[in-house]
C-alpha cells in the first residue's frame, strides 16, 4: 500500500452559522437565500481583510482559516458588527444573525480544504455562541487573552460529540461595549473542570421565565406566573430535581443556548415558552429541550380564551406539568439503554423497569418487576422504588379482579413510601386505589383528596377520584374528574381505562351519545378492553341502534368467549342497583 504524505499546519479555524436560516426559508426562500449570500460576502470580505480565507461552504454554514488567532478574532468581531448593522435595517422577523466558534490547532491540508479534530471542535463550540455572538476554545483564548480588547466569560468544560477529551469554552465580546455578547453571561458563575452536567443521580430540570410577546405588562406577569406554577408543580412530582426559581429566572436572555444555560444551572432539561395575546385569546408555545445535546424533546402550543386568569393559569400550568413529567420520564427510560444494565443506578433501574412496564406484555411486566426488585435490594428506602413496586402489584391486582395478597403488598409499599416522604402524592393515590378495589370508596376519597392537594397535576389520582365518586353513586360528580384526566394526560398509556370509567359515568346519567363516543375512544386505544365494549353495547341498545349493538356483541363474544356477567356484578358500587342497570342494558342485545 502506498504511503500517503499529508501536509499538516497550525491554523485557527472559524466555524460560522446562520441563526434561524430554516425558519426564514419557510417564510420566503428566495429572500432568505439572497440575505444569506449578502451576509456571506460580508464574512468573506472581513476574513480577507484580516488575512484569512473562507472555505467549505455547506448550506447555511461557512468555514474560515487564519494563520493568526488574533486576526481571526478581529475578523469575527468585524463581520459580526457589519451584519448587526445590516440586520437593523430589516424587519425583526426577517433578520439573519450569525454566530461563530473559533479554535486553534493542528489541521490536515488537502486541496484547499482542512481536516482534523480541531476543525470539528470549531464547529462544535460554535453551537454555544448566542446569536450575533462568538465562542472560542481555551486554546485560542490562550493566544489572544492579553493581546486584544475583548472580554471573555468562561462557560466551563464540555464533552463534545466525537471529541475524546473535554474542551473548555468561553464567550468573547468586545471590551467596553454595552451590547457585547459577553455581557449576557454576567449571571453565569465561572465554571471549573468539574462543573458539567452530571450523569450521577436523577436529572434536574430548569424552567426559564416565559417570554411575553408584545411587551404588554399584564401578559408579562401572566407568563411569569405560569412558569412559577410549573416549577411548583414539577417539584411535587418528587422524582425530578427542580432548579429553584431564583436561579432559573436569571436567564431571561433568549440569545443564550440551551447547552450553556443547562451547564450553568446543572440541569439536564430546560423548559422555555412564549406567551402572546390575540384579542380575547392567549397562545402559549412551550418546549422541553435536552441540555446535554441541545435537542428538542417536546413542544406544544396551547390556545385558550382569556377569561378567568387565575383559573386559566392553574389549568395550563397543571396540564404542562403532567406532560413534562411523562416526557422526561420517557426520555430517561430511553437513556438507560445507553448504560450497561449492571452499571445502572437505583433511579435508572426504576426508569428501565418503567420502560418494560409500559409495554404491557406479560414478559415485559415480569422483567419490570425484576428491575424494581433489584432497585429495592440496592435501596430499600427509596420512595421512587417503593412507589413503583406499589404500582406493579396494584396493576396485577387489577388484572386479577382485586387479588387480596397483591392489594396487601400495595398497601405495605405505599405506607412505607409515606414514611420516607409524607409529601409524595403517589402513595396517597395508591392507598386510595387499594380502597377502591376493596370496595371502600369513602375511605378512598380521603386518600385521593390528599394526593390531589399535594399534586393537582397527578392524572392518576384524579382518575381514581372519579372512580371513587362513581362507586359512591355520584356519576355526575365523577365526570369532571375523568375529563380533567383526559386534559392532564392526553397520551397516557392507561387512558383506555379512564375512558372506560367515563363511559360508565355517562351510562349512569343516561347520556348515551357521550357514552358511545367515550367507549369508541377507549376501544381505539385498547380493542380488547372488555368493559368499554360491554358498556357500548348497552348504550347502543338504549339509543335505539340494535343492529350496531349486535355487531358489537359479535365482536365481544369472539374476543371474550368466557365472559360472565358476574365480572360486572363484582364492581363494588355501593348501590348494587348500578351493577344491575349496566347488566340489564347489555342483556337487551341478547
């Protein structure tokens, strides 16, 4: 094999990227391309003036090479200033800022292009720069720190993709310029080598102040209020560490990157949002990002009528908390597969077990128990472990129509969890669910009221409260609890059950169209759930639709050949007339 001779040299690389280019392409692609080309010419001109050259244009990114790191920094300041001036002449939504990253190191030269880790580092640290901002590596900083009129803010060390060793990143700004990008980082403490996102222990989440679009003071107050409600609600989930408002609300500058803020706060997940008013409505755009890699985990838009502001805040805040709890849980379940199972920490064993539990197959359910039991052996006083074991045995008790041994285990684990953390809503909800299965709905209400008081966003507790009210004969009272559960957890894995309970409530108030609609939604999620189809058949008969009812009956008998009406008579309604009413509806189709 022929030996290749590569030319190596020391160079300073600038990686330059257009911020928001894809968004502008969606608005007006021709204008976006024209704006990019105009700014690209400015960048090339500045680089040439200071002794550099551009190379390797790709999409909305540009690379530049310099022999001298000082000249590279000067060129970057020059083109940034010229682009800021140019952007000031166009509408806000059509501005195209650029950010840049500078690194100095050894590169391979091949046909006018440069290769090597140090080129890649420049591209990676560019992601830490704010819009119109500049990030530099520690290597470059050592060359320029005493030779230019620039200010630097140390963000600390980061592990960069495909780079073996950590890289220290700093933000550079012009000295004495009040609009300096570095000034935006005044609240960030100086980082040391250990100040990185830790992989040990449960993740932390930070809720940033939501932005009010339009500058109206009342909307600004409401935006802050919703963010505060989310912080409070997330803290009540108990398994997540939540960064205090006093720290997270320091980051109101929307030019800062997710990874920078996450590193400064020690948070793996960042929640942000924008609130705007349009006439009699408000619109809230909310997102959850993973600060370890900058990726968007979840985003959603909420449109609401602007009526009772405090009630509106409670509704939106509770809904977002419930969604965030499940989205972070889902992300952490997936993350555990990046760790060998024998190296999983206790909390990671819980997340892995939950992943298997959510698959709802017999084999996965048994595997889930193995993970929960391993976590219990490692930490028998972990409230997270105790609650998962309580839930596992409750699920099996439900499948077995109230197996007393399993219910006793649920109570055992739930009461121990309360001793560990009396302000955890989960054990209260599990004790309430046990009372429901034992036919003691009045006692269940007390536990469930406490669970909802502690965590108003706890969808399972609200659904269980609906079930308790239903068993007590208060179907009309139960319906709002089931509807709240739908709002709080619209993608819940066990939503089919909540919709089945809602179907029963509608049947008992004789709202047949609503009962049929709720049953259909339940069966779409779990076609084999006998209770929803049983109730739907009765509702169709009561609605004067016997042909449809008999078609459903044919499906029912095929799916459940061993069904006995005693399964419905077993349901612990305090007034057994409710059981007979539901059975009589079903019998009409025979």
